[in-house]
C-alpha cells in the first residue's frame, strides 16, 4: 500500500484522508483566463501547445460563486488590501465593515462620529496588525526597554522609525491579506468599542485581533501567508492544478466591429468601432486534491463544517466557470466527466494520460475518458490501488449523478 504519513506543524505524524477529483470540462470559443497581452493563457505539454486556465483563476471563481455564498454563509473570509480604509470609513460613519466591503457608500455626517485625523490613525494601527511585525515580548519591562533606548541614544545610535507596510495616506496595504470571518468580527467589535468609548485602541486589543481558530472555509481551503505574523499562516488543504486541454490548441483572432445605431449610412457607412480579440476552445483536464484531515484541522476540528465545505467546493468545481470575457463568449460549462477518489494513499494527478495530445476528431470526449481510465488502471497495476473508493459521473454515457458524487465526497 502506498500510504502517506503527513507531518504537521506540531511535529505529530498522522495519516491524511484525501479526496481527489479528475474532471473533464469542455469550453466553446472563450478567453476565460488572459495573459498580460490579453491572449488566452497557454502551456506546452508533450511538445504541443495547450490552452490553460490557471489554478488562481479557478479557485477565485469557485470561492466567490453563489454556490459558496449560499452554502457557506457566515464562513467566508475576505482577501483585500483595503481593510485600513474600510475601518476608517466605519469609524467615521458607524456603518458595519461588512456593508462597506459589499460596496455601500457611507453618508458621512457633517461631524463624523470619530474625527478623520483620529480615524485615520486608529485604522492604521488596527490594519497594521496583519501586515507589520508585532512587538516581541521578551519579558523586559517597558521602563527597561526605554532605558536601553535612551542609553543607545547617548551612544549616538539613533533608533529609526519602523517602516509600515501600509500607506499612512491611503491606508492601503502593500500585500493582500486573507482575513477570516472571525477576524473581521473581532475588528468590527473593536471598532464599535472605539466609537462608543471615543478612544484609540489599546495594545492588548490589537494583539488579540489575529486568530488561530478559523471558521472561514476559504482560508482553511486555500491557505494564507502573513509574512510578518507567520504564527497565523494557514497551510492550504486544497490543491488545484492548472487546467490544460487534452488536445493541441491554436489561439485564433476575432476581428469585430461595432455599429453606431444613429448612423444611417448617409455620409459614413463605416463602423463606429473596430477591435480585435483572441480566443480558443478546448476540452480541459482539471485535477483537485483535498486533504480532508487538514481541512478539518484548519476548521478547528469542525467535521460538519468540513463536510459542508467539501460539498460546496465539489459542486462549484463542476458547475462554475471563470468569469473572463463571459459577456463576449457566454462560455459557461458543466463538467462532462468527473472521477472522484477517496483514500489515504499518496495523491497523484492523471495528467500523464494527456501527455500525448488526444487527436480523435469524431469523439474527443469519449477518447479523453478512455485515456484517463486506461492510465488509472495501469497505475493501479504498477503501484497497487491508488485509492480505496471511487465514484464516477459521466455525462457522455449518461451515467452517475452529481448528487451521488456529493454524497460520496461528503
């Protein structure tokens, strides 16, 4: 058996339960995920050019989908650089942070609840907790530290002001921070206290804002890194591969025009706008690996929430497409095939099934499914069983169902 021991941060060695998803999704002409030139992203695989959708694009589409919002209400975090400015707006207007983050514009009273200068300073202190290093607690008394600093000054060593990673003017951070929902609640509670008591935040109040006990599914799934507060980093429990087409792809150009509705063609019969965009179509293989054990650990041991999270993720992965150029191409698609596997075996992708580009022009989907299953069987022959259980949903054959897949995974 190809068992995988997993060493966690506390040094304990445990066995993890994995759920692996192998999906085939066919997109018509589209430009779902663009590079810096506006072209559909590509990759060379097996010596041929393939269309590619980045894992970042897929994960964002899934975690911001209605499926996630409805199934995991109250357990979704927010990733932003703008927390400082939202805190300032909340201090001045009294509006809750969540409403401000959803785009509600505050109507500032003639006299703000907290004067702008104070609101700016207090917001800077609160937001800095997540991007700047907290003062080290080395057991020294404050007066001892002050004495040391004074002594350093006598010796000619000038203590430089620590540079913050947040702009003092805009309150915008230099890095994206993934805030869990309970951290947002803690910030909101502190803001409400400051408004009520008309005072600046205390050091102990600031240090208590960072939380280890998460209930935000998206943070628990996709992880986060706080460069200056590594204790609160979260190891991602869900890994998503870049989706690539199973066949060779050529990116095409679309030359288009737009006509002025009021132009009757009397003087100028030409178009009012000329443009060019690029697109491609393809059948994509997507691989997702869920470490169910780590997910539950990240969620503080909440098994029920972990199952609800897996259900939302699997459903979103089968139904939700990236949003790029959807208004131009309406390239929405459901998964045509899904192989789900469960077990404590070492996870492995089946992308090698498409190292040689599939070239069956009459039944591309059928050929891709056959190649996937042939590869899986051969791996089982060589390595032994690579999972304990499996479930299949096959639109091509009209077999299985999404409900069965969700029951199997959860």
